[in-house]
């Protein structure tokens, strides 16, 4: 204890200090195809050498990428029994970290300037005073003193400092807290795997939390902009699903379409409203879970196959007055920019700004003030049939056999009428060959 008191507060890393003088001896080397680190440290801090998208892609690929750890022959006996473990903790020396990197004390995490500087020890940066890095890897096989692992983020030629078994019970199992910036960085990588397992995961989470704003933002990804029309579709679908499944009984398996035509949506207008319905419900024309009835009403019916009853949600007749009251400039600008198509770039920008304002203001309104809802009996069509394909004898293109003219050629070559969905709704059209 007395010795500890004497050294407390001293700079134990100073040159005249002899209490700690490590002699690290590598016990092996890492071989793989990673030639350079994506994060480099210098006088100006951390610098990302690749785009964030490329970094995310490489991080995701680590789970599949195989690295070889060649353990020195002198330490081969130390590997006896290691194949009984599925995962290992590999400690290695980041040998390309230079003296400037080892001297850094504060950094922007991942070199991201938008994240405020923090102390180096608050990050997992490879730039450290003693650049010993740790990584949990999956062990695939051992052949003598050679280990095949995946998930290792070291670059080729990195010296191995130590290898330990990874035993999860040694690590905290209760909730682990972290700064918001770290959580977001982790989500950027983890989100890919989550969406790879369930592409509707973000929407399902938002629906379960009744997060209309998040659903509206996700809807804008396919709609291209924010507007009160798509906001109406978001609101109608969210509330319709809650009525369909019970206000407090959401189930990830049925809160949105899985593309197998179990949840069905019948939409009655081909306007912005329809995109809100498609985005939130997951029922689309492409997965055959969306039925379009050309009725021109801001309404949607949601139903589950096998049930006779569904829920129809319809915008109240005065919904335009509600939007006009929330953002008075919206409809005059809509008249100028969208209906009359006579406007300046500044008018267009103002229209988009007011449309966004109106959309986010609208989703804050009480549902009952904007919509009516009722339980209705539904008549759903059968599952979409799988039909044969044929080759048009005239143009040589493949088409569904059920869409061919009587002589086995496509409708366009036969110059026969066909239907199309456009701004006017479902219309019949004939295309003449040039």
C-alpha cells in the first residue's frame, strides 16, 4: 500500500520511470488480404481512407472473410485444446500506427468530423499509446500451429500478442450503456444485418412505437418528397393496422406485409396517399398485396386473408380545410406549382418547404379529426396465379401467356388495346408501332 501511495499521481510513462518496462514478444502473425487500415492516425487526428459506405461494406464482410493466424512453432503446444472453443479473443499489435498516432489524446470518432472530439480512451480507435487491439473471432479450424478464423479486423502482417478463449459469461450480461454517438455508429453497421434478416424491420419498429414521423420519413424515401397526401396515407395505414390487430396487440409477423399476400390493402386513389399506404403496410402492386380500385377517394381497406372482416379508413370531407388551417400557404402554392405548372424555381422550393411543414403538422393531429374508420366485410381476390410465359413471335420478347393476343403475339405488336395506370387512373390505351 505504501508503494502505491508513493507512485499515485506520477507519470509512470516518463522516461525515468522504471516501475513498468514491458517486453512484448509476438507469438505469431496474421495473414489475410487486408493490406491497409481504413483508419489512419496522424498529426491532424484520425483520417478515414475510404468512403463510409465502403468501410461499412468491409466491416460487414469480416464475418465471412477468413484470416490465418500462424502461431510460432515454439508456442504450438499452447494451442492444445483450443479447437473446443467456437470463439477466440485475439490481441494483436497495430504495427502501422506511427508515432503521431500513438501521441493522440483526443479524436473525432472514426475520423467523423460531425462527431465532437472525445478522449482517445473513449473510442475503439487503432491509434493508441500502446496499439494493442483486441477482436473476437470465430474459430473455424486448427491445423497444428495454424488457426483459420473469421471476423478478424487486423491487416495482413499484424503481429499477434496473445490469444484467449472467448467465454461470454465472463462479460457483462446486464444492459450496457454507451454514448449516443457510439450507439449510432454501431447501428450503421448493425442495421444492414437487421434489414438483411427482415427488410421491414424499421417500419415494424416504427409501427409498434406508433412513430408516425419515422414512418413519414421512410415513406419519403420512395415518394421523393414530403407532402400531406403521403402523410394521410401513413396515418390511415397506421391507425387501420392498430384497429385491425387490436390497439395493444401488435405482432411483428402481421404488422406489415411480408410479400406473401397475407395482409392485403385495398387503396381507392392513385395519388400521394397510395405511397403512404404502400410504405407503411408493405402491400404493393409488385407483391400483389395491394388492390387498386379506381374510385378517387382517400381511403384504404386493410384485411387479412381468411377473415371476412377488414377495416376501412377514409379521410373526412373537410381534411383539406384542416391542412389549409395548419399551413395556409400550401394550397395556393400547390395550385401554382402542381396544377398550373407555371412557377419559378423559388416557387418550387417554397412549395416543397410548405409541403414538408404541412405533412409533419398533419401527423400530429388527432386521428378522429382527419379520418373516419369502420369495420367492413371484404371480398378479396384469390392469390395471384403463377402463369406460363411465352415468346412473342414478332418482337421476340417474353410475356405472360395470359397477356398475349389470340395469335400468340404481344398486345403492342398486335396493336390491341391494353390498360395502364396513370395520373388519370386506370385507362385503356392503344400503342401504335412506329
